[in-house]
C-alpha cells in the first residue's frame, strides 16, 4: 500500500461526527489523551489514538462512519455494487492523494474506502500538519 502523509497509516479509521469539531478534538485530547495529527479547516481533525487513528468530522448525525484503506478502490467499489451496496459517492481522485468512494450497507452505515494514489503534504491542499 502506498504511503501518503495526508492519511493515517491505519487500515480502519472511524470517522466520528460532532457539531463542533474543534471543541470535540480538544475534549478528546483532554479526556482520552488523543493527539492531533492533522487539521483540515474547522471541519475535520485527524487524531492519533495510540497506534491507531480517528477522524473527528463535522456533522450532527449520531453514530460513526468508517474509513477503510484498500489497495484498489475501483475493484472494491465494483465488488460492493455487485453485492448490493448502495454507492453514495462514486470513486474519485482527491487533491490530498487519495482515491475514494462511499457506500451504505443494509443497516444504513456509511463506509468510505480509500486508496492512496500519491504522497501529498497536507499543506499542499490546505491541511495543517502537527509535529508528531
């Protein structure tokens, strides 16, 4: 799997929605000892949780979304579609060096699958790295 500075190295990354991303990240750092890895505007914060990661995202919906890193997004999307998954967002390349698509499972849970396609410094697309 290609390495990309703009995404954590974990294979499975929960995305947790909060009404106020900045306040939520501060609380998670204070309460659980998570550390900020990367901030993206005021709508997304990647946090280190031990040797794993979580992503705090803007949103009011309860529950979490899951981001899963895969080797071939297009093949994965085709497999998911053939198995009856609802593709919410078709595979697309993003400035932060990832190719991603999002699907919903029969329970309504959102799953985003991501393939690193380039090693991109977060500052190249508007992110802010934090020294590790």
